[in-house]
C-alpha cells in the first residue's frame, strides 16, 4: 500500500460521514464510552490536532482497529485532549481505548504508559483513588519487566504514586 499525504487520504476517506468508534476487545470488558473524532477536530486550524486526527484515520485504514499503531494514535489524541484542549473526560476515553489494545497485545511498557496517562486524567477529573489505582497498576507492570529503576517511566510512575499517597 502506498502511503498518501494526509490531504490525499482525506479525499479517499471522509470520516465526517461517520464516527470512529472503539469496540472492546474482550467480551468480559465492560462497554467503554467510545472515543470519537468530531467535525471540529477535522476542521481545526491546529496543525498538531489535524496531524493526529490524520494518524488515527491512516492507521485505522492501514492496520485496522486492533493494531498497536492505532492504539498509539488514540493515545496521542488523548494527550492533545487533555493538554491542549483541557478535556480530561475525552482524554480518558482515548487512553482507555488504547489501553484495551495494548493489554490484548501484551505490550507491558505501552500498557503502563496508558495507565499513567489514565491516572493523570483521573487526577484532573478529581478521582484521586482511581488515579492512584492506575499509577499502582502501572508500577506493578513495570516492576515485573526487565526495566531499569532509573528508566524515566519507572521514575515518573513512582513519583505519581508518591504524590497521590500524600493527598
């Protein structure tokens, strides 16, 4: 498959006709509030947002909705949702969806990263117990892997657990 520039892909795939929706990967996972890309995202003048929206569409077309690259694109959109748009709830949905894919693929470091991102969303949503649980789960995963104690993700996760424990 030839990779087309985003503007060319937009002509081939118009996501304004429908909403991209995540499906849980396991029958026993409760139904998630599905992340979406809306028309405001599509028409945004923000080049970072437009690029990530393009990545979500491109990875869906190229790899399918259960591929780690698709999860990475949703994680990136989640970061934009919380850090640029200030929408912690929308970010939470993006990170939860990415997390389901990373867990399915048994990708430990990516799972821990998504859990950290979810923890941050929960902090912003004033859900400290949930945030702490996400950070602790991330730390448990990282401790089970052969990752150095000086790794920035390990250090960051430990700081997050410590910060939430002080609250």
